[in-house]
């Protein structure tokens, strides 16, 4: 009986949301954020495949900052969801399958004869994170592929494949290399031909040297914003965390994914986490907001942060980018969802002030 009541309440909640969206509440929230220097970034909300709300906030608090509607943010590990989609496109073409062993491509990797494409996608491979060496992020300067592969081999396995879930940057580095071998072209060109061109995306792009019109990262200290002195060299994280985008184009991507434009319905099902059993699927995670379920991915560089999530029941997606984070992206997006569903803001700096 309780389950039926819960399901009814969720249906009612989604129904009321689908009928109304309150831009005034969102405007008030972002006005407060900007006025109190609590963040710098952009947000886009899509409903039924169309943008229904967008906001840039905080930029005017950085006098030297220049930007326009095409200025992109580094999206960090949201890149991994795109890499996963590309892997599944190969699977749809019967050029790869989830049970293909890593040893077919990289037998030198410890335990590769037990690791599958599925393990790599869902972070159950047992591989570690090559971006961290001796406890520090070391990919801020140029690193060559041999150095990265040597570190992945040296780090080895921390558990047997499928034993548990542990987020692995190394797994997605290897998936990217497999993509390049199977497509016989660079990750940049693969994304262009398989994602950007078909979806007509104008402001989503993999990293390339000397690219322009990208938001640089800032931090707040001594009551003002200052540019971050160090950032990842994105050539070191191709397919892992190199893509930049506007929130609008991120929303186009995730809506195309869940509306089965990029992948077939049955293929998308393989990507998704199994509700009640998994937090991570094969290239996307579950985001739960008090029973309201979103699917998507988050991303972090040393100074930029992103969340891209989609709710099936309401056909609703939210893309959030920041290059000046003071409220953790998870708390920030929770506030946005709460406002959309007419719930109370819970962040201590904002509660009772809106």
C-alpha cells in the first residue's frame, strides 16, 4: 500500500511540474547567488526537448571577464558519457560488444584477460586513476601516451573485475584508445562525425591546441575573484575530460540521447543504471532528489564544474556549468531541482533568504 501511495505522489509531483515552471523563483535564486558572489556560471533547462529557461550569472562580478553566447565551459568528466555513447554506437554496428576483453587491445594491462568493455564502462574494472600520481594531479603539464600507459600498468588492479565499483579515469582513457583504433581516426574527428555533425551542435567540441572562447577558471579569495593559476592540460585527458560546451548544447546532446536520436532504445537501456540495484550504469549515473530520479553525469576539472541530468517522467533536463564554484555543484543543482518542484532550498547560506 505504501509503495502505491509513494508512486501516486511521484506521479502527482511530476504532473504539477509538467504544467508549471516558475522562472521568477529561479531568477530570484540566481540574483541572490550573483549579489552575494556565491558563484559564476550558466544554466539551461529543457522541457519536452526545448529550452524553457536559461541564465548566466556572476560574470559581471569579474571585471576582466569577456564572453558571449558561444563561450564554452570545460565539462570535465561529462566527456565520459559521450565516450560511452561512442562505444555503444560501435556495439550497435557489431564492431564491438560488452563482453570483449581488454586483452584483445591491451594485453600488457594487468588482469586485462578478465576485464571487459562492460567493466571499463561501468567502473568495475579494478583499474585506478592515472590523473593522480603520488597523491597529486600530475597532468597539468604535457604528458605523453607512453607515460600514461606506464602509470596505468604500474598502478595495476585494486580488485577483481565486477567485484565492486570504483571510479576509474584509466578505464575511460583505454576506452578512448579503443575508439580511435576501431574508427581509425582521432577522438576529435570521431566526436565531430558521430555526435557534433548529426546533432548540428555549434558549441560542443573536443579539446584542440590553442582553442578560443573558453571560460577560464576562477576562485574566490580575499573577497574577490582571481584566475586559477593552474589547470589540467586537456590533451592529457582526451575522451576522459577534455570536451568543452555551452549548457544549451549539452542539453541538446542528452535530449537526443534519451529521445533515441543517437542510440536505439534497447541500447540506451544497456547504458542506464538499473534502478534499485546500481548507482552507476555504463557511462551514466543516477541522481536521486528525494525520489525524483535523474540520469546523467557530473564533471570536474581543477577549476570548472558541470552537471548534466535528465528526468524521464517530466522529459526534463538540466545542464549546469560553472567556472567559479563556491557552492558545490551537487548542492547547487539540488537547489535548482527543489525550486522546480516547489520544494524548500536546503543550503545553509541560502535557506530562508529567498
